């Protein structure tokens, strides 16, 4: 249930985006400086709570049997070392890293520019635009959880991401006519569905996919593998997160919003195409009934009794 659990956990990012938009919308027309001061106070208060209550070390549960001491030591995982510089070449890391580049490009473009777009196209106040943009992040919460659940159920992370990306591509330009039907029910639905489709693969890749690749059997005994895989994937995605809003500003200054949506559609298509090899491999493994990548060696017992720990 890694995908589902991490999808629920990753909802905090969208909740933070929604809270930030609401705070900014509340003060943007009266005292915009509070849009920075209030979030800063919240961050400081949460930092104090973490400092006071977070346990910085692992607490062992009550031990009822000596076996609790023995099992963690007698279970050995096969070690196939992989030098850190070559982790980027490990199957799936490069594909998901560049896929996240385009997925974050789309997601962060919406995050930074959606309120401005709603204000200019729907002809509403900045406050209403900020509140309306939170619908996109609400859909993103559902998308992250749904993507995690589906990928857990079918054990196909890449296929799940591609399905969401394909769903997102046609949803993006539908909001281009936002000013024609803003006061009806359709625009909020489009925003929610688009947020679901855009943030679903983004949340899945940054959490469950990174954890899967970092704990794969070929690198599982490498203590740095998980951190390096996560850093490579998320770092590549962060470049797209910076590039998307930048390109949007350049495009809107010289042309219309329609060209921005064409850019976002192209980014979604590129993200899906980059996972073609992963999708083919997952489908083949599914048809072949491939086993899980977890390989554990359990020592045999002598005469029905556990061997001494020094024998292993």
C-alpha cells in the first residue's frame, strides 16, 4: 500500500497550496504584506511544535520475545552493489526523472499563473480568482490518492502515470474559454479534473516511484541509493518547475494564453512519451507474471532450533 499511503501523505503539498492561496486572497486587496507575514507566522509556529514534540530517534517497541532481536539480524537481503554515479542509468530513473521534469512544468505553471489567468479571463477580482484556484489543488489531492491506489492495485506505476498524463492533455485547453461560462458549474469541475490529472503522476513519481526505485533489489543494500534516486528525480523535476512559469511569463507578454496551453499540452505529451519504455516493460512483466523484486534469504534451522546469531 505504499502508493496509497504516500498519496495520502503527499496531500499536504496541495493543502499548503490551498492555504497559501486563501491567505493571499484574503489580504491581496487590503494589506498584501500580510500575505507573507501570516504564512511566516504559521511556519514558525509549526517549527516550534516539531522541535518540541518530534522524537529525533527511533523508539523500539516493547520486546516480548528474544526472537525480536534475532529476526532483524538473520534476515539478509542479497547485495548487488551499484556505484552511485551509475544510479541515473538504472532502469526507470532517467525516464521518471525527465517525465517529472515536464509534469512539474505543467503543475507549477498552474500553481503560479492560474489565479492571474482566472482574473484576466473571467474578469473577477483577485480575491475571487485566488479562492477559485484552490479547486485545482483540491483535485490534486484526489489525484495523488487515486494514482497511488490504482498503481498499488495493478502494480504498474508507469502505466498509471501515462493514463493520468493522457487524461490531462485534453483537459488543459478546455479552460481556455473560461470567460464564456464562468458562472456555471462547468469551470470548477474542469479545474478539479485537470488538477486530478496533472498532480496525480507528479505526486506518484515524487513519492512511491522514487521509493520503489531507491529500494529495488539491485540497490537495496546501498544506504545512499534511496536518497540519491529521490534527489535525481526530484531535482530534475525542479528544473521543470522553474522553467514552466518562466516560459509562461515570456509567452503571455508576447502572445495570448492559448499558446501557453499549447505549451502545457506538449509538455504532457512529452511526459507520457518518456515513459513508453517503462510502460512496455511493466506490461511484459504483468503478462509474464513476474514476481516481486524483494529477495530475502532466511537461514535454515538446525534440529528445529534457531542457529546462534554468530553462525550467520
